C-alpha cells in the first residue's frame, strides 16, 4: 500500500451549493483517500489553516459564486505563508473557460467543471500524487 | 523515509511553533514506525504530561458541537488546546470522511487551538492507535489540555478510558431508558455524563434515569461521584456547568493522587503495546519461524496437531529467558 492520500474539501465564500463538494468528497473516500470535509462558508484563512493542521496533500475547492479569481489565488498565497506551499490545489464549480486557463497558469492543478466523472478526479489525483 | 537532516528541520520548525511542521509531525505519528520513534526521542524533553479529556458517545449525540463550545471556556482561562477527533475508516476502501471540523469552524482562527482529524485506520475501540503519540506532539508543543473525541461508539468501544484522565460520556434523550443505563460498558467509564440536546422534551427525564442508575453504584467515601449535566451544545446552555465539573474532576485527580497513577498506567500500557508490536514484527519477519509455520500448518489443517502445539513450537524458538 502506498502512502495515504489526505484531501481537504472546502467551500470558500458565500454560495451554499455543496452537493458537488459532497459528491467529490464521497468519491475520494470510496477511492481509499482520507477526506477532511470542512463545510460551507469558509474563509480563505480558515481553509489554509485547516489544510496545514491536517497536513493534507491536496486541497479541493468548490466555488459556484463567481468569486473564483479572488478566492483561489488568496488561498494559495495563504498556504504558502503558512508553510503549506507544497500542497496541491484543484477546484470545481461554475468557472468560465477563460478563467480556467488563467487559474491553471496561476498554479491551480486542474479545474473540473459540471458533468465531470468522479473517476477522472480520482485518477488525476492518484497520478499527480503517486506519480 | 526522510533524511535525518530533513526530520531535524521539521522538529526545529515545530519547536519554533510552526503549524505546518506540527501537522507534519502528527502525520509521521500516524504512519508510525522508526521515524515516529525518532521524533518521540527528540521531543521527549518537552513532554510534561498534558491533561487528557476523552469525549465519547453514540453517533449524532453532538460531541463535536459540544466540544467546540467547551473549547471557548478553556480559552477564556488562557489554556491552550489540542483537539483530536477520530472518525472511522472504511473497511472496504480504507478511505475515510472526516467531518468533525464542520462543527468546529470557529476554532481554526484561534492560534491557541489545534484541531487534528484522525481516521481510525481499522483500530477497534473508538480511537486511533496513534493517540498517545499525537498527544505527545500536542504536549511538546506547549498545549495545556487535549480533548480526544472518539468515533461515534456503541456499548463496548471503551479504549478512550485507558488513554485519558477524565471521560465525558455524551448521551441524548434517545440513547435509551434506565435499563440501558444500567448495562456494563459505556455507562461504567464516565466520570461526567452529559445529557445533550437539553431542549428535547424528554431530556430531563432521561437525565434523571441516568442519575438514578449511577446512584445504584457503590461509591467509597472520598471517591469521585459521577454526575449528569444537561447541556445544549447548539444553544450553549449548561456548557459552563460542564466546565465546572471538569475543573472539579481535574482537582480531584490531582488531590487524590489519581492523576499521577493514571499517567503511570498510560505509560505502562504504552510500553506493553509497543513491545507487543515489536515482537509481532520480529516474529513476522523471522525466516525460521515463517518456514516452520509453512511446514506445520498442513498438520494443523488436518488436525494432526492442535494450533496450540504449533504455537508452543514457535514459542520455544523465541528465547526470551
């Protein structure tokens, strides 16, 4: 057995639509990962702090509010500040294609849009983290 | 495995109060083995014997919500807190959904509190098998008190009692009647019983039934008398009384010498279980024993020898005295 993959799944910001985040969290659990789910309405500070306390390998953010261009960079900046700069960040939600490109340039590992097969997320994470 | 220099760096950062380094050391404890042992050696001078409180009870009793309320009462007295929350690992996938932080959102912004979610990774008993080691990390990091929240338990997952100084059993009005309360197991390990969800119409009655069954137990003069406290974690009612009772129990433990005894018992059982682990690893990695087992299992399968005969043969190969 390889090293256990630990994932933080969080919903930053104000929208209350957590179905997607829960579906992903459940799929990652079923794929043998330890998933820390933190719930709705999280500030970037709370998410980054939880990620380093939990020593996760990856943070998954679900954003449907339109504030992704602010929230992703802010959380990644805070992770770096707190000594978690090596933590991979991926995301999902309602995010326009041109923004996806921008975010991936900024260092977001991947953005998964609506309709994504959860198996794709699982294999993406396993490949990235176990090589 | 990390290089010695890299491990030293993590320990140095941990000593400097870095959260990420503390998180990393907790992972090293979870993964166990020689690396975890090396970390414990390094931090041993910083370990003072932190006060441990266990919180247990059935799933959905409100453990996490109540703990997050209670935490603020400790913070008001400027006590620094480590919180370990345990959820079950899936026996099928090995994965886990660790959801206790959802109820503890207000705690992450306080630098005096460190919350860590642990999956039980198949350990029975309601806690993680690295509980002692994780407590050591909190202890060495200068925390004053550690909360250990078990998985939602049934009647006989009682390991938390062996790993803590004070046990709080959290129940709800639906947990059962007076007969349930008289049963062995969970109802025998509590120093303090909490009837949570006190706004429920049956809460008062349920609390009185627990009280009545506790009164049936003999308590020697001067011993601690377990008590029942009505709380609502959600509405923050009765939590102040829970804190008072916890303070009283802590004082009782110190005054009676029980704290010292419990600390010794925890360390003694830790030596025992580490020894058993070590022996188990040695037995499994011994080529001579493996060969003997392979050769003799056929005899066991065909009832030519009993399982115990084989064990005697193995035992005689391990010369301890």
